[in-house]
C-alpha cells in the first residue's frame, strides 16, 4: 500500500522527524525562497504543543514546529478540510507561536523573532487566486509600506499545483528523486 503524505502521521514522519530533518530544511528553503546567507542550514524540531498561559486558553497542537539557526520559528501544517473559520485558525496558530517567545522574565519586544507559518491545503482556500502558492504579510498596499517582517503566512493550495507549469526544470529533477516517498 502506498503511503499518502497528506495524512498527518505520514506528513509528520516525512518532515517532522529528526532523521528526516534535511527534508524539512530543503522544504522550508524552497517555500520561503531563502537563498545565500539567509538559507536555513539547521533546524531544531520543537514540541508541537502551543502551551496555554491560562487554564481557559485553547490548547493548540501544530503538525510541525521548528526553529532555525537564527531563532526564526516555522510552523508547518497540512490541512485536508477547508472551512470558513480556517483563516482565523491560521492566524491564531501563528499568533500563539509568536506570543510564546516572550516570558515574564524576558519581556523585551526587541527580542521577538519572525514566525513563518506554512499551510499545505488539499483544497484551495482561494480558488480564484490563479496560483497555488500565496504569501501573506503585514503590508499596507495603498502606501506600499510594510509594518513588520515578523508575520509571513504561506498557503500552498495543492489542488491548484501543476508541476509542468509551476516548477523550473532543475526542481522537477529533484522532485523526481523524492517520488518514492510519495
């Protein structure tokens, strides 16, 4: 039986395990487009539980949470069902990770690091976007001003992906080498 990578446990085994850490590094670099000195060279896979500050807070668990060599945080989530409240869930999970960086002892906002949230969606959230990869940031489009680079959310809408149209030739070869995993 062929394993389905979009099933949570298979997905976590591929990208969220210590033995496949190199796959996670390549995936994060590819999705974020990092190159040169900005390239991720190492990650620490973190506890996927977003801890609650108060008993009444919602406990959230993400598929994969990692930090790289410059302490930037990455959350990777695979989502099979798209539903109306999904955008709120995406922002909530991002904000929980961002918020968790400051403790009572370490309350200096200058110490906050960017958090990148990557959601792989089996169905499109934005069908009319015309692309499979959407990147959201805190930006005033009218004045072309960015508030901060600390919020980046990538949505990968798998059903809109066309490997013949969307991948450069050198990446197609690398993907062909990974085919046995999928």
